[in-house]
C-alpha cells in the first residue's frame, strides 16, 4: 500500500533544483568550448557527500594553426568530454529522498579566422566560432523509482537529453619572436560564445555565455642535447585566464593560472608527419583550487 501511494502521487525536486542545475551544466559546458590550457584537464571534487553535492570532470583535445603565410586562414577545433554528478533532493509529501544522477557531456567547437599582419612578428586574428554540445542523464544509480509515476522535472533525470549550440567569436593578438637560440610565442585572446539549448527534454531549457580573456606565453630553447639529429629543447609556459561570463564563480573561482615546464623533441629531420612532440607538466591554481596536470602536444 505504501509503495502504491508513493507511485501515484508523483515525485518532485525541491526548489526547482533541476532547472538551476540545467542552467549550471550549460555554464560548465562553456568551459569546454574555448581552447584553454588551464581547463584542458579539470577535475573538481565535492569534498564531501552531502546532499546537493556534485563532482565535475572535464578533458579537452584541440588545436589550431594558420594554413600558410600566403593563405592566412586560421583554423581551430576542440573536442571535449565531461562528467557532472549532481545529487538532487526529491520530495513526495513529507518524504525526502536523495537522487544521485550522472550527466555526461560531449561538445565540439570549430573556428575559422584570418591573420592580419601588423608587423613581421605580430598578427591580429579575428575568429568566428561555432559549437555543438549534448548532455545526457543516467539514473541507473537511483533506479528505485524507474517505472513509477513522476512529474516532468524528475522524468528528465532518467535518460533525458539537453542539446545546445553556440555561436560567437574571438579576437587574438599573436606575437611570434623566433631567433636561432630561442623562440618566444605570446597570445592574448578574448572569446565570447553564446550557448543556447534546442530540441531538448521539455523540463530543461537554458542558455549560457562563455566569455573569457586569456594570456598564453611559451619560451623554447635548446638544452644542449641532440636527439633525432635535432636539438632537444626545454619549454617554459605561463597561462592566465579570467572568466567573465557564466563560468565566473560556477566552480568557486573566477580565474585560473598555469605554470608549466617540459621538453620538446624535434623529428623534422625525418620523413614523418609529426615534426615536434612536446611533453609539459603544469601546476594550475586559482582561488580555492589548485592541481597538477601533464599535457602532450604534437606539431605537424
């Protein structure tokens, strides 16, 4: 009798928690649609197991380059995957239950730009960006209620889907200072991409603005060791990002800084597709957050 009454009266989430989290997950997706070393591998733990807590993990793979000096078209692309594990509080009359969910996200971003040469070493690069993302919900960890009558907001949690597209642009200053003994690259970038949901489950609709300002700098110089008939270089990096849109504060910080060091292997002396391979370890820190990551990059 008790089980039947629970199934007939419906279950609702407290305080419109689902819509708030849906808007939040679009804000989290906005971290993944802009190329950024500071968020290319991001893992945030809830630090506790309390009701309403959540874990977040994201990884990003991307790159960009200009076709050639004679064809100054710049192309970039980013693929990203993330997992967001929110915990909801559902009510049925006087009864409360915790519903752990798993939201998995995939997104892809493309960009096309044009290099305007200001000097021999400095370029101004406007970029048009477009993005597509999807969030799916899985309730296998809380299958106690599957098959029962639920209100629309809870029903989304079981195999629901949130689709989003993004349109916007970026403006970049790119300085390349190359000398026989060392190489310096500095990029200053401002990005503004707007995410909007479409063709999603009826209970969730949302939008988010991915706005950020990023400074990235890299220094490369020979170590004095020769490998593959080319100098083995050491690499130093500095990256700082200010989050200005809906990402700001959603994970507890407004900015991230990364300091990195590593090695670069030059294979251009051989007839291979990959000309350089770079392994860099990075220490990432911001307000109330810090961590370490290792990145692998290749040049063609």
